[in-house]
C-alpha cells in the first residue's frame, strides 16, 4: 500500500493535486463511495432513523444537517458499522458494512462527535497505533504522521500524553488519525465543534483539498454557513427521515431564501418564531 505524502497535495496551498491512491480504492472520482439503502434504527419503541437512502460519490462533500436528535449520529454510526441497523444496508466503496466489515472499515476514516482517544498514549504513539491498525507501512506512516502533526500544529505536543490535550487538540489528533491511511472516504460528526477559528479553517481547507483529489466526505454540522460554503450537496434529516437532499441551488428552488430559511421551513423551526415573539 502506498501512502502519498501529504505535501504532495495537502499541506501546501499551491501544491498540485495528487492522484487518489488509497487502500482498496480502485474506483474513479464520481463513483459511489457511500451508499445507504433503507437504513433504519429502532431503540425500544422509538424509531430514531426511518429508512434513510443516500449516496455520496468520490470527489464530493456532502453535508448532513438536521435538528438535535434528528438521527445524524445514529445514521453515521450505522454507515460506519458501529451500530447494527434494524433494517436496510450500507456499503462503503462497494463493501457491505455488515457482511464485509473489515474491507469496508479499511476504506474510510471516521471522527466521531466526541472522540475517545487513548489517554495514556502520547500523540505520536496514537498515530503510530493508528498506522499499525490500518497496516500502513512504518516509514510512510511516520512521514505522514509528522506531516499531519505539523498541519494541525500539534508537533510540539506530540510527546505529551493525550489525556492532557484540550478538547480541540484531541479533535485534531482524531482527525489526523482518521487521515493516516489516506482513506478514499471520510466521515466526520460535527468536525468543527471545539476548534478555534484557525484550526477550523485548516480543517475546512483540508477537506476541500481532499475532495478535489477524489475523497468522498460526509459530515454532519449545525453550522449552516459551513454547509453552504463547502458542500457540493446537503441532506437534511428531520425526525429520522430525509426531508430534502440536493445542491443548495436545488433546495432553494425559486425562492431567494438562505439555507437557514430552507432548513427552518423543512424542519418546522419557523413555528417557534411566533413562540419567541410571545416570550420576548
Ligand atoms: N443509545 C440510544 N438509546 C436510545 N435512544 C437513542 C440512543 N442513541 C440515540 N437515541 C435517540 O435517537 C434519536 C437520534 O439521535 P442522534 O444522536 O442520532 O441525533 P443527532 O441528529 O445526531 O442529534 P445532535 O444534533 O444532537 O447530535 C434521538 O431521539 C435520541 O434520543
Ligand atoms: Mg449527533
């Protein structure tokens, strides 16, 4: 497995895009990288996710929007094999998540909403561990780890125990770990939460550059401005069901409203305006 150096396309703004070269990633840009078909999750009597269908292709960023409790994290956990769906199926790079879990998991990186890293490891040890887990050859892994630490400005903290990292530092280390094997697919659950403006910018630029070299990026966010600026398409989930999906222009249709207006209209937020007026 060859791991292209980050410097070939990621950490220099003017760097020429490197061709996608990832483990088990023969599919060209534009092909289906993430497929959810009829995904459903029932907790007791509560149907948290009610038959979600979605597709993310290589070379696109898709934002996953929805109110608190709408089912974003649950859907992402089913797509990444952390939760068994009550019904439906998910496939990553053509590998069924339930039937071919190892192949599916080898082809994506995942940063959960609250990463739980190993506190007793040092930053560089965590990345070395991730490199071994994903069977990245040692030399390539060391080089890439050093570049990722530099990109996320963690080089000085690399020898410190992870338990001493701030929330934002842990978030960045988790992202570095998810990128170490240069996966063709990336899942991020609210990736900018806890990041300072500079770190958030580094991460957003990185995601755009990864997209440009063929990575499929699927991330949830409550920051509609980020979705509007970065995403090729968005999917909006409300009470477990996708209520809209497409480009921002498609969602906007003939109206001139912002994504916030569209979001509030689709998720019933507009009705709270009246309540706010009464309370004010
Ligand atoms: N382990 C669980 N047991 C029971 N119910 C759960 C469990 N995890 C999630 N739920 C429920 O499933 C629904 C969807 O939760 P989920 O965490 O997917 O929402 P979300 O869209 O990620 O919300 P947020 O924006 O707050 O992160 C909620 O009603 C939640 O209470
Ligand atoms: Mg969530």
